[in-house]
C-alpha cells in the first residue's frame, strides 16, 4: 500500500500544468466555452489560498458549475475542485487548487487578484 501511495504522489507531482484540449470533442469544447463564459463571468470575491483560489458563485449557477467542473477536470487534470454550499446561502464557495504553480496559472487564466 505504501508503494502505491508513493507512486501516485510522484505521478501527481510530475503532472504538467497544461490544458489538454484533445480531452474534449469539438462539440464539448463549444459547450465548455459557453459554460466558461457563464460560470467564470460570475466569479466574485476572489481570495488567494495557499495553493489556489477561492471564489463565490451564485447558487443559481450550481447546475452550470457542476457541468463546468466536469468538463474542466477532463481538460485540466492537474486542478483540484471543491464546492461548499452553506445552508441558506445565496452563493457557493468554489475552491480551485493544485500543486505548486497552479495558483499563478489560475490567476492568469481567470484574471484573478485580491482587492
């Protein structure tokens, strides 16, 4: 069990921070682009975390957010996703994170900065 854990950890570390555009079909890429405009366009309250970014997303977009994450994880397998919705909340908290370098990658891709 320890050997498998070590090999998995080394594989995760060595994974490049690069999107695999071939992970989606042409039709999936078109749908993903539309989802990205809706979802990323609604990102609010960016805050840097140790290894990524936390963002608010209106709860009305949860179905689109789930579809976006499903597509995004295929083309960007180096990303870690976490969504938290507190009882009665009007916004979900999406955390995007990963290994060293992912935080800067996300900041550039989504034009994130803290205020």
